[in-house]
C-alpha cells in the first residue's frame, strides 16, 4: 500500500496525487511512489491521459527534503537521483500518454522538476516557482539542461544563478508553464484538457507522443548525466554541507570555498 501517493482513474484520466505533508518534500519513498504510479499509468489501458497533482491546498512540492539531504553524502544523493531523475525520465519517456502537471501552489527546486517533466503545466496564478538550490549549496541539476531550452540562455542563467522565486505568470512568459488560472480552477482545467486528449485515438496518441519524445530528447540524457556528476561532487564539499546546515538552523552560512 502506498503511503504518500494515490492513484485513481476518473473518466479515462489517471490522477496521481502526492500527499506528503506539510510541503510534499521529496524523499526516496515519495520519488519511488510517483515513479511506480507512472509505470502503473503506462500499463493501465483504462487511462488515456495522466495528471500529476498535489493533495495539499497551497503547495505543489517544496523540492528535496533538505533535512534528509543534510545527511546525504554524494553517493546517497546519487541513489536518490537515480530514482528521481533517471527512472522518472525513463518512465515518462515511454509513457505513451500525455501527462499534465496541475500545479495548485508553490513549487521549488525539485518540486519544479516534477512539473516540467510533464508534457504540459497548468498553474495557479497564486503559485510561485523557482530554483533556489544555489542558496543551499546544491545544483539545480535537471534545470541546467531543461530551462535554457525553454526560456533561453540568459533568462535561464538569471533564475538559476540568483535562486529568485517568481510568479507562475512569469513562468508562463518564459515558456515553462502553459496556462495560469485561479487556484480553484487548476484541477478543473487540467481535467478538461486531459479528458480532451483522452478522447483521441490511443494508438495515434501513443505514436505521436513517442515520436515527439524522440524528436525532442536530443542529447538530454547525456547532458543530465554530466550535470548529475557535478552535483554529486559538489555535495561532498564543505560549502555544500555548510549551506544546508545554515538553512536548517536558520542562520547565515559561512563559506570557506572548499
């Protein structure tokens, strides 16, 4: 029985709901359960489209659980990444069905990864999104590959290097989000879009999506592996540990450059 993720099919749409309060912080179990739900959706003939959503009223996901990350060394981080990045990407790559993220609230760092790994993103106008990894001694791994392709190099550099948090509206202007609606309409809009897509020929949709994924994958996997190596190397540094400790202890970090 899953502890943090619920799976149900409603009118031909598989809804995968994350529910790890208070902020859907990502640990190994949550990552594993979402990936398992993706595999289930792929094999489920009753599901012709997929929605990833949060059970929490104002938060989509705050990203990796930093209290757990504080205890990680580079190898432990790599084990999480193997599930959260590699296995998730593979599951989505071979899904054969459109996947929509219903971002009802704030998303940070790896929480944004959940969303942008989907094919389309519907976000609440109240939601804020960003990549604050640099502020806690980590790298925004996937986004170093993904964001420049969507937003352009210079705008991506600004967000990734500063760690600034921006509105869902700004993310839509950058090409990261498809549509912004009031919070109470996010799930309604995602369901309407998913059901529209579910009405298409499942064979044609699978072939279309598979071709789309092949055409747009480019060197994504190789680029991701390179970024992950750097991320795990950084995690072994004293500066990375100090940034995380300072965040958890709610104080200013003291960096030594080592």
